[in-house]
C-alpha cells in the first residue's frame, strides 16, 4: 500500500539537470530515492543513516529518538569500520540533553557542529521566529561539559540535526567522527534536506502506523462487533477475549449489572482475575459458601465464585475519585494500581493476581450504567541498555559522562500504562459492548418474553392437548359410562321387571299360598275325614276338627301324644297292632303309602270305630319328616254295605224263591213224571204260573223302586182333582176289599193337586191294598183327605197329625186308616224300607213283594211330600201322605 | 227201603213242588213244615232220614234251626241239606263251614235234588 504522502516542497525536490549534474544533487537524489523506497520507518532510518554516513564519510551516523519520558534511544545507526562503538539500542538519560538545548532544537531548528579539538561549536539556526532563514554557521566555544561528553564518547567531531515532527522534537540525526572533521555548509544543507525527508517519512510512517493501528482497532472492533452482533446469542466471552487480547491485557472481565431487582448479575471473565477476599477477614470456604448463598443463580461464564469487585461497596466510589480518561467520564485508565487511590482490599486482590493496570470502561446506554468492562495488565519488566552507568553521586549529571560502556538496566514490576489508542479502542469497544448488552438485555427480555410466550404457548398447547386428551378421555369415559349406565339401566329395568314379575309371582304365589293355605285350612276344617300329622317318632303334630271330633279328644290332648298308644290302633277283629306291624309306622319308616280298611281306632271313651285310612309320608327333600294320616269313620259305610249285602241277599232270595217253585214244577212236568197224574200236573202248572206272576210283579216293583228312587221315572205332573184321585184308587181296590170282606170308606174332598195322577193313585192303591190285606174281615178301611191351607188350619184340626219333617202349608194330607192287626213299634221306621215286611210269609201270601211301601215313599218324595205311619199292634194303622199344594209354576 | 224226608220251608209252593218231586221220582215219604219251629218238632217226632232246610224263614232262620238240631241229640244225626236262595259267595263260605250234608242253591233242579239226596243216603 502506498501511503498517501504529503506533497514535497518544490525547494526540496532535487531534479537532476540535464548537462552538468551537481554531485550533491545526484547524491541527494539517490539518497532520497533510497529513503523513499520503503514505508517502514526503521528501514528508512537505517537507509538514512547509512546514506548520510556514506555521504559524510564519518565514523558513525545515528538517529537518536526521544521517548515521551524524555530519555533518548539510538534507534538507527551506521558505523564505519568499527571506528566508534555501536550505540544502537542504547538509552541515554534525559539529563544528557538539557531542556534548553531541546528547546533550541525544536524552536530554532538549531543544528550544531562540534569540533572537540578546536573546542568550538558551529551553530546554524534554521528558524528564528519571524526572522528569515539564515543558514550560516556561527562558531562559538563549545561548552566544556559537552566537549568532555563527546570526548568520553571518543568523538572528535559531531554534527547534530534535529528531526521535528509536527512541532515536536522527535529525534536527532547525529554524525560522529573519531577524528576532527569539518562540516561544510553544503554538507549541512544536504543533511538538513535528508533530515527533512526523514521528518516527512516519520510523518508518513506515523500516518501509516496510525492507519495501521486504526485498521487493527477497526479489525478488532469488527471482530468484537461480529461476536456481539452477528449471532443471535452474542459471544460475550469470546468478545471479551478479543478485547483483552487487543488491549494486550492478561485478563479482563465483563460485569453486567442486574437490570431488574432480584436478577443476578452476569459475569464473564478471561485470563487473570482478582480474588476479592472480603475485608480479608473470612476464609475462602466461608466466602464461597456466602457467595453461593447470595448468588444462587449464576450465569454462564461465571468462573469466580467469589464476591465481584464490581459489587464492592467502594468500587464506584473509587472510580469517581480516579481521574476519568474520557470526556464522558466513562473510562478510567489506571496505569499503576500502586499509585491509585483504590481501597486496599481491592488493590490487594488485583495485585495478588499480578494485575498492575486496569482499564475500566463503564458501559452506559442512555446514561444507564449497564456493565463494567475491565481489562487488566500485569506488571512488566523493563530492560534498558543505557549508554553508560549513571553516576550515583552525580544524580543531576552535572559532570560530563566519563564512560559510555553499555549498561544493562533491568526494572522489574513496572506498570504497563494504557495508551490513548488503548483508551480509544476500549471506548469504541465499550460502546459496542454497551449497545450489544443493551440489545442483549432487550433480546433476553424479548427471549424471556418469547420463552414465556413460548412457554405459555407450549403450556397452552400442552394444556389444550391435555384438555383435548382429557376431553377425549372424558368423552370416552362419558361414552363408556353412558353405555355402562345404559347397560345398568337395561339390567336394572330387566331386574326391576324380573323383580316385579317375581314380586307379582310371589304375591300371586303368596295369594295362592294364602288361598291354598286358607283352602287347606278350609279343606282340613271342612274335610269330613279325620286328618292328623305325625312326626318321625309317631307323635301327633296336628289334627283337623274332624279327627278331633271322631276321636273325642281336644286338640291339645292330641298334639304331642303318641298316636299308636292313644288311638290303640287295632286290627278289624279288635287285636291291637304291635307298633312294628302298624302300617302307619311302615310309612314313617319306609316312606310307603299305606292304605288300610276296617282297622279300628279307639276314642277317648274307649269305644272303637272302624276306619279306612291312608298314611302318606311327608317328604322334605326326599327325607321323611313325618306322615299324614287321613282316616274316615266307616261305621255308616259298613252298615250301608251290610244293608246292601242284605238287600242283595233279599232280592236274590225273593227272586230265587218263586223261581224255585217254577223250576221244580216245570222240571217235573218236563221230565214227564206227571203224565199219569193230570191233577197234579194241573196243580204244578198253577203253582208255576202263580210264581211266574209273582216274579213279574217282583221284577216290576224292583225296577220301579230303583227307577223312581234314582229319578229315572219322571213324574208326569198335571193339575189333578183330589176327589177323582181318591175315587179312582178306591175303585181299583174295591174288588179286593169285597173279596176280603172289608168295607171301604172314601170321603173325597174337592181340591186341586199338582201331581202325577197315576203315581198318586198307585200310592193310594198300595196303601189301601195293604190296609185291606192286613185287616180282618168285616172291618172298615177309610180313605180321607184334608187340605191344610195355613197354620190356622193345623190349629183348627188338632186331631190331624203334623208331618214328621217340616212342611209348610198349604199341603194336602191323605189318611188311610184300617182296623187291622197293626204294626209292631219297632217296625214303624223300617216298613218303608225294601223287603221289610212285618211278616214276609204273610205278605207273600198276600201277593206282596215287600217293595210297595218303598215305592210309595219314593213317589211321595218325588212330589216333595212325606209319608209316615201311626199304628198300635192289634189296634189298626193310619198311613199319612202329605203333599204340597203349591203352584205348578213355583214348583218349576 | 222207604226214606222219609222232612222239608222245612216257609214258601208253600216250594214245599208242594219239592214234596211231589221226591215222592214221584223216588217214592220217598215226604213230610213238610212251614216254619223252623214246626220243622224242629216234626224232626224230633218223625225222625226223618234227611232234612231239607230253608234258610230264610220268618220265625227262625235256617241256621239257627240247624244249631238247634245239632244241639239236640235226638236229631243231630240226621243229615241236613240246606236249601238257600242266598247265592252270595260269602254266604256259601259261611254255610260250608257248618256241618251240613249239602248246600243246595235255589232254584234247584228237582231231579238233581233227588239225586243229591240219594248220594247222601249212599254215603
């Protein structure tokens, strides 16, 4: 890069002229060209000294540079043939060149040419205020000190030309020669031109350096800016590192003050760090613990667990006391902590970390302190090669130097102060940091807000998802529950229906049971048969009223009693059963149903009666738990059977008797035994015929009795005239009465009767014929009738008998009275029964079948009437027939 | 040898027909009685060879009359033939248990009756 050099003054431009060339001009031209070939100051300076030495042909040409502290240093040197010792890199104390001399160099542009031997110095002033330049050399005696100084240096002749850079004494261009040497004005002129060129080069070099530094700073700023701004998350640590490095620090830190209460400070470090021991009174462990307690949330990059120097109570106070290095009072460049007014604990912390210099940048944004950017420099060792050891005794260098032998001075622990460039850089960087931190803060806030928002959104989404899931689950559950409920409902409905049905069934069953129970009770109560229950031991558990009545006990006498003993259960012939033989016990033992007829039970009074019984086991789940015995008193049945047997015997007898006669007689006749006995044959035929008639009558009567009795014969009822009935009846028996010499007396009454006239006539005829049969000749048989209309009639006829069974009036009462043999009193009840003639033989002899009265009774009963007899043996009999006189319609 | 048969029956027609039958077919002497009491008297007085005894009679039934006969050594030896119109099996069993020479059910065949009496005599 070609530095933008300032335009050279035309006076200084050496143009080679065509034709004759000035050898100085040529030299100058060559020298300037060579100098101009480089932009690098050291090279320019080296070239310069070399060219000048070659030009002047002196022993040594050097460039003496003034450091800001006033010390001098030889920074370029050309030595010819080692005629003088090298002073390159050697330092010279401030005092070597007094201040007034320096002033002359600067303001008068004084050039001096010393001739040590001649003890004179030639001085040429290039400027003299408003005076014109006079390049003349004025000689005067040289200061002895100066002369001795040069002598000590081995110099006999010297030329010193000041190098000024922007009104600032930059250095000296010095030529030394070991032997005397005259410097011509021309030579001085050339050297001056060269020196001017060097000035220009210095200015150029300074500009270049400034440009370079600026470029470097800009590069640094760019890098840091990039780190701070180019990525979403600014790389503060790396930016800090870059900053520290750019500022040639050994460490640095960025403390970001909390922007909000309860927010922890943020803290980044790089390199050496101070360890702040609070007031120096606490141990490190305790400190650490306290730190942890005070700062539960440490930001990333926090490497120090100790209290922050920026939070030190006196940090800002101290800074305020220090002189700020910028116009905005935001930068403090503490070159040497040892000279600062820093609190001792803070200072100790820094010094212990080998930190000697601090550059503190208070980062602000719109007057708000955001952070502190601090860069540390450690102390450094400064080594200097001095041209000769200073005289300890001559501190003020009053005496001229005697030796310029190189003396190496090493200064340890020196502060490394901050340059203006450093401060500018720090300021520039600080501004970027401030903006970045502010932005970061904003960014963090936004991020936090975003994060919060994101979190909210996430939470909301999560919540929504949860709600959705819950909703889905809920819906699922609701669905499931609904289905469950529906099922349960259905089940419940089904169960309710079932229960209702069951309840209904139960109610019906209970009602049935109750009904049944009631019916059973009724049945048991109403049963004509005796029923009692037994337990397995044979004790009576219950007995129905019929049983109680038949047995003659009270119920409580029966319950719990031993049935076998109590009833004295016996065989039909009266022999008591052994318990083991009792069919009832067989039922209890084996569960068999036992039927028995004609066994005897005994009553409480000791009497016995024949029974039919059935004993059945009571089973519960196929186990015999008792027995029930149902019995009936068969006394009446036995009697009826006996009567029936007797009746059959009688009928059989009555039928067989005439048949016997018929068979016997016919047998004889058929066998031809009577062929020779016609009278006997006739007699046999008569007997046979007579008995045949008898048999016919008998059969007719028997059939009649049975048919009337069982209603097989319907009564053909019509309204009959009672008188007619009486007269017709009398007429039928009239012949029989006459034959028996009985007089028949009939007293008919006029009344209407609703009756079967033929049957009534049959009845009256039967009664009349009976009366005739059993009357002695010459007596009278009477037939009379009375219509009893009401109770009064009964009262009015006290001689008339009242029917034996209640018969409400009106009724008609027939009476057949005879004066015959009468009926024994014991027969009065039975003569109306079949074949119950008082005297069968007599009856048969009278042509009776023994069924007549039976038929009469049946007929009367079919008319709703009654028939009875009153009689005294030997004093005649009175047969009565009472028939109701009711209307036909009423009778139905 | 002429046998004497006593018929005790309350039915005159039976007495007459049976008497004629035994007289005609066998030539036996036949005496009759219309009741038990009469029959007992005649049995004792007449000492018949056999007695035909009806069961149902008004004064005394045939079985009672038979007990009387059995109880009376004068006539207890006379074989008694029971003539009965009681044809019930129970009656028959009852009669056969008693010491009748025979039990003949009415209506009987008159010739068979004679044969049966014959066989009793032959025993």
